[in-house]
C-alpha cells in the first residue's frame, strides 16, 4: 500500500470539519486513499455511501463516529463530526496526522 502524506490539514472548529487532502488525491482513487487513512488512524469503517460525485463513509475513531467525505467537484476530502461537542476528537486526529 502506498504511503500517503496526510499532514496537510485544515480544521474548522465551528463547523466540526477537518479537511485532509493528500497531494495524490483524485476522486476516482478515494477508496484506496481513504483505506490508507483509516489504517493510519486505526479507525473502523462502519458504512459507506458512494454516489456519482460524493463519497460518504461513516467511521468509528476510538468511539467517536464521524463522516469521511470526498467530493468530485472540489477534489477534496474531509472528516465531519456528527456531534459538534466531540471537537476534541477531531483536534486529536489532526495532531495524529501532523506527526507523520
């Protein structure tokens, strides 16, 4: 499996989102990159909902459920909290990714 650089992130605390888009990201290779990202975080895939222009995965990260999304038009990938008061988990994910 390719080693992706997930260290370039942008967090929005008000919206509960964390943009994580490696340089190699393309919408068509989302599954490969997303699986590498989940492996890096030791997170679990619960459910996935692909569509023509938006991928949406429900994942579990250490008891925190959040969405991992990717959009074709903006060529971006991001985490989105389901519960805004779990912002500490999103900050922790950002810190984990910045270490690699």
